[in-house]
C-alpha cells in the first residue's frame, strides 16, 4: 500500500495548493471549513469514515463523479508533515485507488511505518479530508467532534441508497457531537454557528 502514499515533496506542494484552494486548513467545526459554496451538506459519524463500511460510499462518490482516485489527506501543521516525511519517507496523504476492496481500504488505514506502530493513518488522523480530484465533492472529518461532513454540488444525481446513512444537520447529528462536551450538552453559540454554516441552501 505504500506506493499509494505521496512521497515526492514537489507533488505534495502541488496537492497542498489544490487542498488549500478548497478548505480553510486551520479551521474546524463550528466554523465553515470549506471555501467552496456548496448547496448540499450531509453528515456521518467520523469513525464510520475510517472503516471498511465507509469505503463503499467513498468509492461510490468517486465513481459517480468519474474520478480516477480519491485524495485522502491528514490535515496537520507543515512541520508535522515534514517530520513524518523525514522519519518515514512519505507523507500521510494518499491517492486512494478505486480498485481497493473494503478490506484493502482498512489495511491502508491501519498499515503503519515499519519504524513506528503508532503512526498509521488510523492512529494519527484527527482532522482528515477525502476529496475528488475534480473538486465536485469533499468530505471533512474531525475526530474531536465525532463527525464528518460531505459537501456535494449535485446531490440529485447520487444513488439515494448509497447515502442512506448520511443525514442533514438534525438533532441526531447534534447528538453525535454533544458527547464530546461536558454533560453531553452543546453550547448554544456552538450550535448556532454550526447551523448557520452547514444548513443546506435550497
């Protein structure tokens, strides 16, 4: 699986530029993380995206948009990324092949550098994006808030069955997030800002 990871600093520079055109890399929920104006937002639990079950939706999104691969990137400070590259010879950014099986995807997530069992994507991923090379869809996930958000331009063209577990920002999604707060209660200002930024545009 190592061949799928980006290992060329020049290529990373190019991909970084693409990613920074799509997201505010230092922001997270409840702020608007995405720079693109997207009419549709759907939410899922973060851990589901890092599972073999999550692969089917990711692959389905890519195939529906005629993507050749999915870029998966662990968002971190540049120094941390450079240190990872220095230590292991590649970055925690992956061009995920659509030929992978769900089991392969899980292997990709849990595969660790031979020098360090604690540095698999599964272990280090706290803020992650999965993005179409065409930028027609993007998922931003944050382990700290237990959720991922899918931003997609053309929801009506998607197979509804594929997205059946994804939800608009409703009370159930707010419940997923609430577990990270004291007494499992969302602060009002957090809730209002999240709703303001991630309510679907009709």
